[in-house]
C-alpha cells in the first residue's frame, strides 16, 4: 500500500483521487429536513478544495429517525436537491458519500404515530425532556425488524441521488450504537444480552444495505472504538464488533468514539462552547437546562492530535478492510504518520470547516496545518444558519445571526 497521501486509494468499488475524506460533521443546512442550496455549496467548496470524497452528515433513514425537525431525511422528495449536490461534487472532481443514521431514543420529536421516541430499552431521554418527551420506551420486535428495511430504502435513494458511497452510523449513541452499548441495551431477547445479541441489528442493517446497493456503491461504517464512559462499550468489545463488521463485508471502517447521550465532547475534544450553545438555543427550557446543567453534562476533554490513533492502530490488527482514521488530524505531519501506521485514508472534520481548501494547500506546499483551534464554537454555529468557522466572524467568536 502506498504511503503517499496524494496517491489514489481503493475503497470498495471506488478509486479515490487521494487519501483525504471530509468527515460527516452536521451542517445545519437542511431546514424542514430538505437540502438547501447552502448545503450544495458547502460540499462543492470542499470538493473544489481537494478532498477525494465529502460526506453529507446525518441523513435520517426515516422521519422517526430524526433528532429534531430541521434534520436531513432521506425520502423521495429530497432526491432532486441531493442530486444537485452530488453533481456539483462530481464536477469538482471528487466523490460523494452520505451518512445513514437513526436517532433511536435520542430525539425531541414525536414519532409519526404520535408516540415518543423509542430505543432498545426503556430509558430517560434527557435530550427530549424540555420538549415534553422525558421517557423513551423500548422498541417492539416488529419495530426493530423494520429498521434494516428503512436503511436499505434510504441507501437506494442515495444511489438514485448519485452518491458514490453510504456510511452506516454505528457510533455516537444513536440507534445502532444504542443497541451495541451494554449501557443502553438491557434487552433479554435475541436483540440484546450478549455481544452477539447486541450485534444482531447492526449486522442486519449492513446486510440489508449491501444487498440493496450491491457492489455499485462503497459501504462504510463509522464505529465507536469505545463509548468512553463507565458501563459503556469497552475497547475490547469494540474490537470484536469491528471484526464482525469487517467479516460482514464492509468496505471501510471509520474510527470514532463517545456518545451524544453521555459524553458529547469525547468524540471531538477541545473547548466547551457552552456560552455559544446557550446563545443559539431557541427553546427556553432547553436554554435554562444548558445554563444550569451544561457544566456537569458537557464534560471537557483536552484536545490531542490524532486522539483516536492508538485505538485505531489496535483495530488495524483485527480487520482486513481499509481503516479510515478520524479524530484530531490537523496537520500534514499527522497525515503522513497515519499513512505510515497503515491507515488507508484520513477523515478531517473541523480542519476542513476552518479551511475548505486545506488539501489543495497541503499539496501545493502552502500549508502545514489547519488554522482550527478546537474552540468548538462551530458546534453552536450549526444551529445558527449553518456550520462555519467562527474565526471568520468578527473577533473570532460566534456572533448569533438574526
């Protein structure tokens, strides 16, 4: 395998022009669940800036899989706008992926039947509490069995929209991660208990997606190497899950960790943008909860470059599929280290929010690292008209729009 990050690389049926992929970082550019022109332009700029592939973040596979209303949902009505996005990306010489996800119990929306969110087990839904949905019930076996179908149908819509790859989200405390985590899955039927039981739904989803798209699209998975909190998924189990997903025929695994329900900043590291998050929160109860409980709930994790590297290296020894390093890749030296370690690709998130043309500048020798400071105020900007780097705002901090 070449260690040159600017050389082409294979990912399933795809040949990417280099080893740089834009990670799925929620854009906040789909009002009412429909892709906006701003979303198209956001990904076009990334493609023009040199990445081999850009990933549209969190596309719910069903209306019940949204965490909140203004979240992209893959349905026939969104295909035309998403087709504009993939065409723009392709014209700029890159490929396009879309992240398929379902929120499970982590939602502040009612389901289509009027009931509250559901997950593997009965649980307190702190995210939905301020919206009158503090309790999430356990899914029935029939509801669980519908999930692989929903993912497969969403993958078919992604193919119709011209995407080259789909990314199945197995991390961050969303539905499939909830089933994998012993802290969230307390079921005693075939969908829980042992690791084999907890793996059953994620593997069924991967099989259904693969059957629907065949070898025409690359199918990758974003997987927690560990949940990062007591009682959650351990790294040893994370490695077992990675091996099972690899055996299921995945085309690439993306390193990640942490949970939106327990330790949101574990998956990002860096500063806690609490003041900015309060400023953009529209729900008064949620705003008050952030002010009072935010310091306790949003635990800070110091930023370290390549913070999933060690776990990723252990994962490399357990799988045969390509492994894509995500987490704190902020410099060209980091990228070269990742290639030397044996990672096939790197994914960059905040670095490319700050510098959409970073890959092109790396290639020209005009830059050695991103200007991103891991201030994480871009997290709040997602709810303020769309994700952006606040270094472009006056004073280098978030200024609430409107």
